[in-house]
C-alpha cells in the first residue's frame, strides 16, 4: 500500500473517535505546557538565589507545575489508552463481520489461520498507531517547536549548536525507518503462518497422533515461530537504533552546549541562570523527540498491520439481502429444483465440473443423486445454496432463478447436511438450534426421538446443555452425523439437501434417519439426497445420476452398480 492509502485506512479507524482523541491531545498539550514552564521557574529560582530574594513562591509554583503536569498527563494517557482499546474493538467487529460474510471461493483460497491472525494480532497493533502515535506526533511536534522557540529566545548561538547535532543524528534515524516497516510486515506474516499451522494441526489432531507425526508437526510450528522471532528481532534491532539515537543526540548536544555555553558564561555574554535553563530545556527536548521517533516507529509497525487488515477487508463478500420473513419467500412447501444447461468450474485454470447439467426435481417424492466420486454431486448442492455462482445456464428453485432471491431468504428455506457433518464447539442444544434458534423444546425433543438421539441426551451429564467439545470431539462419528441431520430438519425447511446423511451410521440409525426424512417429506419438505448407499437410493422415489459432470438417466434398479444410461435431461419421475 502507498503512504496515502495507509493514511486513509488509518483515518478510517481513527475518525469515529477523533473528538475523544482530541481531548487526550489537549491533556497532553497541557501537560507539556506545564513542563515547558518548569525551566523558566528554575531560571527565576537561580536568579533569586543569587540576589538573596525570597524563593518560597518560586518553589511552590515549581512544585505545583510538576504535580499538575503529572496529573494531566495521567488523565490524558488513560483517555488515549481507553480510546485505543475502542479502536481495536471496532476494527475487530468490522473485520469479523466481513470475514463471516466472505464468499466461499475467497475462504477456499485463503488460509483460515492467517485470517484469524488478522483479527487477533494485526488489529492489536492499531492500538498504538491510531491513537498514541497520532497524539504523540501532534503534541511532540508542537512541544518541539515551542521548546526550540524558548531556547532561541534564551540564546540563539547555543540553539544552533543543539540543532546541528540533532539534524545530523536525525538523518541517520530516518534511514532506519523503512527497515522497521519491512521487518514488521514480515513478522506479522510469520505470526499468521503460526496460526495457520496450528489450525491445521488441531483440525487433524487424531490423524497426527495416529500417524506418529507429533515431532514433524512440532518442527513445522517451530520453523514458523523461529521465522517470526527472526523478523521480530530484526525489527527490534532497528527500533533500538532509532531510540538510542535520541539519547546520543541529547548527550552530544549537552556536551557541546556545556562547552560553548561555559565559554559564553565565562566571557560574560550570558548569565549562568540562562545556561542552566537552556540545559534543562535541552533535556526536556528528549521527550518530544522521543515522541516523534516513537510515533514514526509505531507508524511503520502499524502500517504493516493495516496493510494486512485492508487486504482482508478487500476480499469479496456476500450480500445477504433482506432477512428471512421480510419479503415473500422463494420457496414454499414441496419446492421444486431445476438446473437448465448449467456449466461450472471452480476456477478458470481448473477443468469444468459441470458440462451443461440439466435436470428437474419436483416437489413430490424424494430424490437421490448418485454417481461416482468427483461427478459433481456436491457441487449441485453448492450451486443451489449459492455458495458458488454458475458460469452458464440457470439454477431455479420453485421456478425462479436463485440469483433473484436474497441469500438470507433462500438459505432460511433450505436445510443442509454437509458431507463431513460438522459439529460446532458449544453445547448440544446450541448445535441443534443453530439454523432455527426460535424452535421450541417440544420440536427439539421430537427430532431427537426420531433421529435416535434421545438416548444419547438422556445419558449425557447435562442433557442438551452438555458441551460437545471442539468440532464435536466428545461425540462419536455416528452421533455427529445424526446431530447434523437433526440440526438440518429441526426447523422443517421447505427444501432439504442431505449429502451422505447415512454415511457413518449403522443400519438401525440409518433406518431412523430415513424414517425422519420420510416424515419431513410427508410434512411438505422436498428431500434431495446425495448417496453412495444403494439401499438408501432404492428407498427413494427417483434418481438423478451424474457422471463426469453430465447427467445420465438410469431407469434400472439400484442393485448392480451405477450403469450409465442416456446422456441428456433427467426424467423427473424416473424410478430407481
């Protein structure tokens, strides 16, 4: 990102809080003003000591300046820190809202762990760059100019000596700032890689253990961590160079001013009180210079973070449209599904998955999609749900193109059972009502009985409120499968898409799921099932067979394998 784009992005996060930040800046300026007055009070104190005048009033004023300046600085620091946390919260809310609305195609080409690190790690770096560094840059600049003006008022010659040293060392500091930015960006990318590797490991934890791959996976995480460490150290090295240069500039300036100023005092050109006040201002100059260098350093680090955040914000998202129930729904009971010459490929560089797929599913009866793995059956469901958009042809639900309906309304009318039957971390109840949060306890209990989950619930320590673990790790594979089916049907959707609903079940549980599907169909739901189970396919009313991305019609009984029939349009009522 260019510097202009970075500043516009930073201002977008800063803008809603600009007035509170302005209040914090005023506090910082007031504290700086109190600090600037202290050398003047010290000069007056030295002058009075030399003339035997009373110093009580000056001491009281100097003490008051110190206490007031400290109190104001504390208030300003609290305001800015609180506001910085609010900036991080707003950024995380915005980013999370976008990430959960990403198109599936965007998610599939991005590492989940890297996206998570942008929400957790990168947004944290906004804390400093959008509040403290902005205020530090403003107040540091004003305080620096004010201090220089007061030093010029006291002795222009000593000021010239001071500025010569500061400009010389400041030029060297400016050269290291790009190095800090590069190292910070690489460090954040490495942190994202750690999240990616860990997410992969925990997602296949049992496979890792069964394969005896703990050491190999540990080595992979170690390499990612060492990469983050290496770039972090590199960034710290350049930051240390920048910050220590401040002390070097002040110390060299002090020695130069002490030598030149001492000579001017000895010659009677300036009084000793002026030299004392000037040296106090010189040391006070450390704070605004430190603020400016710190702001520049934090900007370099923050710019790397904001670049990664903006990259995530630019990923394409879905428009859910009006919420379910606010407009007439696209589907009613006994919904129909129709594909008209649909062509689709996941990416331009990949071969097509569908080559002019055409079929029709009427509202009556239950339909099985069959065929070998890789034929494009699951892709059919993805196109109906609009996880993907067809490259050509039309996908219709109840006679209307799915692109004419809002995503919220369309998906609220569809129950979906994924092939791997994911179960979310949380309680069993939360999983069951995930797609229908307003469903009654009576409906939940009925679905539990019909899916043979009632006995499981009865023996769990907390019943429906039992925590099922990460990805349902406390449940068996068959139990997770039945939970996924129950979750999809508990709201009695108008259309049910079930991908291998009996894949991990024994015969008794599979029969229970089939009975549940029949009851759902009897209540008016169109049931469409993908299956390799010949027994299940034989129990359904019709079949659409896909092979090599094309539809073939088989009017035979599902007992001797999937033999291709005639290529073309699938007959809606062709028996299994």
